[in-house]
C-alpha cells in the first residue's frame, strides 16, 4: 500500500494481482495520480500501462485492507450508530437523530481521526439524502468535504439552473423524463 511506501505518494499507483504489461489482469484500484492518466478500476493492465507507462502496480494486501477497514468502521461507529456500509472504505451515515450536531464539524472530526489512525485520507459528502451525499462526496474528492444544503437555490448555484432543478426533483422522487423511442418494434 502507498501509505507504507511514502516514496510512491505522488506517483501513479494501481493494485492488481499481476503487473504483466501485456496481460489481461484487471486493475482493482488506482490512486488519484493514476486516475489523472485515465487509469481506473476494471481496466486491463495492458490498457492502463498504455495510458501510463510508468504506472506502479502493487499486489493485493488483504490483511492491510481488513485492518484499515476495521479501523475505519470503528471510527464511524464511535460517532454514529446509523452506519450503512457501501464497501470496505465507503459508508453512509444518518446523523439526523444527533440533535445540535454541526455536520461540517463532525465530518472534519471523522476525516481527521481516519487519517490519524489509518494514515489514509478521506472525503466526506454531507447532504439531506443519499443521492445528494454521493454527489457531494464526488465534489469533495480527493481529501476534502462538501456540504450541499437542502435548498433548491443552493443546488442551482452549485450545479447550474437546469441540473440543480433536476437534482432537486430526482432527490424527491420526481422524474418527468420520457422514454425516447428510437425504433418501434414491429412484432411478427
């Protein structure tokens, strides 16, 4: 893992079971410098190496992943009892029952503790529902946090009038898009 090899911190790195530049092994994960070259999970190593010839491939280290995931979830559960795991390093937290808690301060606290205990950075998206929280997290990456307030005006300011309106509606289950007919099927 990169956290155990500080010399790799700013270099493009991916995780895969093979580093054969002609192989069809799939990239499992890629850091931000690798993603800047277009390297992403699910890509064949040969394609990743074509995009980024100096890509460093590290083997899996399941023991380290398990250790960090356990630490990550211990930190989340210390601060919140409503945690929905998404993966070994991603979760949704429902903190609506925590009265008087400043969600920005809570997110900063979680991110700081995650870094202090695991050596890994974390991004946090704060919003009133899971769709908006996911968008906020995308905006926050890498190693930041973003809070999308529940007001429609805020969404339109951050994402544009049309996209803000669409997000506002979709996050409330309103979807007025029509299915576009490309070809009508003529049955036998």
